[in-house]
């Protein structure tokens, strides 16, 4: 008897619809809150809108200047939304608990990347020139690391040990600690993207699986 593979698509129910008036015509960037409590969106009108899980509009955050919204990223606790805008040295921050916004002036040009750490209140901000800024939202401390890469920082990932892997168009990957010190620098044949940390294999003593995220994967030159 032969087995024939098949798939069943279950019906899906729309949670809510958002009227086009919030975004104007064009593509819309969106990011769910970690627990699903909020949805952040931004369209061609350069206004970040916050909706609750029922689709009720909660807040509007107009962006200054003419640059499009590049990235939205919630911290893992869902307390703060970071908003990256093309051509602006300012990263907008929206406090979900207070419902208020603030501005983080990086004093850097051509920001290209933002990502919150998973276990520390750190925000990594990369630039087109390969520079890195680490912002601690608890202490408000900003630490600039110039020349982390020689070209644009295009992506990255944090692991549970608060180590930051960054991908760059210089065809290199760096791994840094929470202080910005480089732990590893690896040259590749092509540009890396889609960085992901994974848990390690069995430990050296042959015991239980290592729960640390010590393995890093990436797409290189468009191929796994």
C-alpha cells in the first residue's frame, strides 16, 4: 500500500480589520506585541499606530521628516516599542505601560537596524557605516562602538547569554558581548542574513543537552 501525502488547511478567522485611513496607500509594516496585547503598524504616511487585540486604536506616533519607517521591534517584556526611521538619527520609543513616547538621539547617521536583547534591557542599533550603539533603557546609558563592521549592518540576533551576532554587507559576522566587546569575527564567501542562535548539543561530559544557545546559523549569499 502506498502512502499519498496530503494537507488540510483549517479555516482561519480574522481577528480584526484596520481601515486604510490609518496608513494611506502603500505597504504597511507591522509588529505584534510579544503577548499579543498590541499590534504596531506604520504605512506610507509615516505614522505608527498602536491597536489593542480587539482592534481598538490606542495611540498614534507621527514620525518626523520624510523617511519611511524601516523597522518596529518590541522588547521581550512588551514594555517598549522601538521605531527605526530611514534618514533619522532618532529612534522613537513608545512605553506600553504609560502610553507615552520618547526620543532616543543616537547622534549617528544612516541607522539600518534595531533589536532588543532577550534577557537584558539593551537595544542594539546598527548603521550603514558598520557602527554600533548599545542603549540601556534602565540606566539610559548609550555606548557607541565605532567600526564594528566596515560596511552596513544588515541584521542580527541576541542569544540568552546576551551575546549579539551581527550580519554586515562586508561579508562578515561578529559576535559581541553585552559590553560591545568582539568575541568572534568570521569572514564568509557571501553576505550573511537571517542570523539565528540555536541550543548546543550534548555537553563535554556526555550529560544532558546543553541549553545554552551556542550555535549560530545564517543564510550566506542567499543560500543556507
